């Protein structure tokens, strides 16, 4: 009985302590609001100067790499197939963080020094290129062979058939997964903070290190990521609707 009462007292005391920690005094609330307000501008600056440009640049470069890799995968030239398969397998089989560390810290240890932002561009572009190439390859292969045959029947070459007939149809198929890749890339850019790129999450870490309000700052930056991704998802829906109307014509 005595042990049971002791356990009950400890449990009640823990609950009371937890509840007291959740209770925010007016002075603390005012301090939280001041920190959240003062940190908003640096976080937005990190998003506009580094996070979004890094996303746009790496996605554009990665998309070009993806198209070339996908075409190499479906080509009849064996060496191109082997190189493309090795590239995709190596990138998909290793963590993105490890790839960034190899580019920034690993190459730096042998005298090949790359600045943080260019290193992030190279790492993210190669990563996006490998994953997006599988999306594009699947989209191209999903187009019926009759489309190729019809293009050849009217005298189109392979490149003309690909550019005028196949790729426009494959684009519609690949928009949803590629849009998801783009949205995921926005979140993945937070890994660039580990190679000293002062993007949005890095700014949150720096402010949290001086204010010691870790939960507040990380929650605020999480909300900003969510808002950006929500806006991008709305744009994705508009793009899909527009391409649906284009294909219907």
C-alpha cells in the first residue's frame, strides 16, 4: 500500500510538473512573440536567397540530367545503358547526406575545394537527375508503340518523333511525380545546412543557438516549409489541370 501511494504521488507530481511546463507566463509569451517576430525576416531571407534559388537551380539542372539519362537507358547503345544504369544505381543506393559530405568535405580533403553553395547545387542536381530519370523513362515507355510507328509513317526521324510526339505526351504523365520530386527537394535543401549553406534551416539553427529557444525556432521554420510546399501543391494542381485540357484538345 505504501509503495502504491508512493507511485501515485510520483505520478501525480510528474503530471503536475508537466502541466506547469506547458503553462506559459505572460512574460514568456511576450518573449516568444518577440523572438518569432524578429526571426521571421532572417528566415524569409534565407528562403528567398538560398532555399528557393537552390531548389530551382538544382531541379532545372537535375531535369536536364534526367532526360539525358532516361534517353540513355532506353537507347540501343550498350555503353550508354551501362553508364546510365551505374549512375542511377550509385545515386539511388547512397544517402543524399553522404553525397553532399563527399562533395564538400571529402573532395576538400584531397585538395579539391568547392564552395558550399556550388557543392549543394552539384549534389542535389545529381540526386534529382537519378530519381527523375526513372520517372521520365517510365513515362516515355508508357506511350504506346503505335505513336512511334505513326510518327515514322509520316516521315519523322527518331529525334523528331521523340520531340514532337512522344515527349509532349510523356510530359503529362510525368508531371505529378516530378512535381512531388520538386516539393520534396524544397524540404531536402535543409540538408545543405550541414555543409554550411546559410539557407532557411541554417538561419533557424543560428538564431536558436543565440536565443536557446530551439522548439520555437524549429516550429517556426517548419511552418514556413509547410506554407511553401502548400503553395507549390496548389501550383501543381493548376499545372495538371492545364495539361489535362491540352491533352484533351
